[in-house]
C-alpha cells in the first residue's frame, strides 16, 4: 500500500459516496487507475464495505450506555452462546471481547433511561452468563469513529 492508496482510503472514510471522478481528482489520478486501485483495495480486504452514518436520535436511540461485563464462566459453550445472544440484540450497537478484565465491552443505544433500565434488568442481567456489569453514560461525544 502506497501514499495514493492511503489517500484513497482517507477520502472514502470522509465520504464514501464520492464518485470515482471526484475521488480521482482529490488523489491526483485519472479515473481509470483510481477505480482499479479502489477495486484492488476492495478485493484485498482493505476496504470491507460502505455504510451510512445515521443520527441515533432520528431512530429514537440517542441514549447511549457503555457497559463493561464479566462472565460467570468462560468455557467455550458459555462464551459462544453469550456472544450469539448479545449480537442478535438490536439495542447492542457494538460488542467487543476484551483481553483481561472486563471480558466484554458493550455499547448499547436505546431511547431513554427507562428503556435502558428495562433492557438491563430483563435482557442483560437476566442472561445466565453474566456475573458483573458496570455501566457508564456518555456526557458528550467528542470524536466519533470513522
């Protein structure tokens, strides 16, 4: 990967809807070689997809909670079943298995505190794999992931 590939990636991270012509102009290429590079980056798995960044408030999910969770048991069956259950939940925006403690980092998006409390009590704390959770509420988002 060279400087131009990195420039292509940076431009697409900023705006994945750029036309090939616009992208080529921004990185100093003509359209044909630019498109070849984008296709190669896609084929090589560097660019894994394109998505829309959606305002959570527009979906009624602007209350976000960051949760650290520890499992009671860490055998393979428990871990796989837990991850499968949480991955299937609409409220779970992000799920990460961590090294060390905590076992998991979970980002939950819901409408409000009442909905979060209901989800926490019935869905998360009701999960047989959970031993301990610690919740944090974001005061202000300062930088978002690309």
